[in-house]
C-alpha cells in the first residue's frame, strides 16, 4: 500500500499514521508548499526524495491533490496585486 496524503488541521491527526500510511498535511497550503511539506515528512520517514515532487518509498509519485477542493480566492488577489 502506497503512502497517501490527506489534509487535516495541524494537531488533529498524526503527521504520519503508520497503520494507514497516511501523511497529514495542513490544508490551505499552495501546491509548492504542499510538496515541500510532503517531502519533509517523507524524508523523516527515510524515503529518499527526487529533486522534484514527492515519492513513496516504492518510487511512485505521491498524490498531493486535495480531495476536497478549496475555495479559490486567488482571482481577486491577482486583480488587487501590483
Ligand atoms: Zn508506494
């Protein structure tokens, strides 16, 4: 069974649950920070990470897609930026 990621508020779930091989990451991170966070946890688990992305110990890419889509607040921020 491959390592999976789920999104849960910090403190509500173990960072890594060995029973389900699930990494809990805080919700609301952008894609880049989600990858960084996942890589950090995987590195703690002694899973060697490639230069980009996050991989399971078997070498398969870990799916970092949130199951529950977040509200998109980005469009308006772009309008007001710069
Ligand atoms: Zn795997």
